[in-house]
C-alpha cells in the first residue's frame, strides 16, 4: 500500500493535460471499450488506461484514484490537496473508565475466528464471486451482532461491480456530525487478480476484523452514542480506492457532516527485531485529528506512537475522504520499512513471522476509544 519513488516517477510520466472536461458520452463510450479513468498524481488531469495498463501500474506500486465511477464534468478541475489541509480541534480523551471497561472485552480469539473464514476465500477481489461472498459474510456477521437493536442499521452500499461495501450505523441520541471508522474488505494477488490466491490476512483482513470485534464489543456494552457512529468496510480499495471514493462522494453530495474519519489498513505485523509501535500516517490527514489520535494512543494503548513517512498519493481509503474535505487520519501497523512485505500475494497469511495478534489488539483498543470518545 506504500508509494515508491519509482511509482512517483511513473505517475508523472503517465500524466497528461486535458483541455476540457470529459463529456458523459465519451465517458460511457470509453468504459464500454474497456478503459478506466485514473487520477495518477496530484494536480494532474485523469488519463484513460486499459485494465492491463492499470494492472501494470499496480505491479509497479503506482497508487491512483480510479475515478471512472465517480467522475463528473463539474469535478474535472485537478484537486490541490494542499488546499484541503486542516487542523480540526478535538477534545482530549475523557471517558477512560467506560472505555477501559469495554476494551477489556476485546478478544484476539474472536478476531482469529473472524479472519479464518475471510482468508479461506480464494481471494476477496472486488470483481470475483468470492469477493462478493466475502462482503456477504461480513454483512451477515455484523448483522448478527446488531441483533434486534432498532438504533443500529447494517446496510449494503452497492456498486457497479459485484462486491458491495458494508456500512453499520449507530444512530445518535441526538443529531450531529457522524464519526466514521473504515477498513477495506478486498484482497488482491497482483500476479492474477481475478483468480489468484489472495488470503489478505494482514491487508486488510487485520483491519477488517479489528472493526468487526470493536463493533461487537460496543453492541454488547449497550453503546448508544450522542451523535451517529458508522463502521465501513470498503470494496475495491486495491483497484484504486473504488468503494471509499463512491461512499465519500455520496456523503459529500448529500451534505452529510463528518466529525472525523479514521482508516485501519493493516494492523497485525511488525518486522521482527524492530520497535513495536502504532504508526500514524503523515499525509492526507487532518493534523488536529492526528494530535487527538496521539492522545488516544497514550491513554489506551500499551504501545508508543510514531509518525510514519508519507504514504503517497491515493495510498489508502482515508485519501478518498480527505479529497472530499473531511477530517481524516490513518493508523498503520509499523513505520514504513518495518511493515509487511508479503502483501498482494499468496504469502499474506497469519503464519508469516512478524504477524502478531497481540499487536493487532492494540489497534482495536485505539479504534474503540476513537469511536467512543468522539461518539459520546
């Protein structure tokens, strides 16, 4: 999920300048011909690529927004991400007694039990039948935890491809901005995306099961937030942040106010021998939210936090929300270089040396505290 120097150079080389917005008919015609519209770099106009060219970019570790599904002519002006930078103010953590009590109910055994069936799917690629089955499994599991609570709604956010995104919402006891936490449910084998084996235990099975377990624990504790709280599991992250872009844009279009968005993309690995930390992403983030997350980690985790190096353009789902102007943050399993190098392959399993459930549990603790502190 990290951006490379090579990727930056390739993105620059592939960028092109358009004189005018893309007309709806041109968009439809190019899609019918099998092309995808990609935003490859900040400030660059989107360019058309075939599916094979798109795959070659992924193999070269070039991150991008696939904007085919969300493009509108009025959005054609390149986004200046620096102009979106903000520093939202958040109150210091103040509910330690209640949060700590719920944290004690989090279970690594539960998370293992969720990850086993998810990694058993051949892959969770967004266009595959097993990818759709994986999203259905998540939907069913979360729905079972919600039970008969009428103030909790679990829904499918459908896309033009087979795998859907899942949204679980706690209604607030009063109206107000929504607090969101997300992870991506899909996985990819870069050698053979549609049919290749891609267990995706860490990327992003770990973040996915963190969210499922936090959701379960909050429901079991009778959590009723003052303002709405949502858990999101996104489709198609590995193919250009497809699901999160669609959801974020729909929220922006409907005028939904978002208090904060936090992404958990990989939480279960740190390089053996390296210092175990919770890494905070350094770009496409709200500095005020990041300061709040530092306080949350200091209060509720046994680990120290560390700022990561910049993750690069379109590196994970938080960038989709940042692009829409919402306060965003992201937690990462390790400082880049000490992270998992087995992702996007058959080797992304729990048996890899460095995969640690106790490490992942610390991320679940912080995720639960983030939700509770901002929701209450």
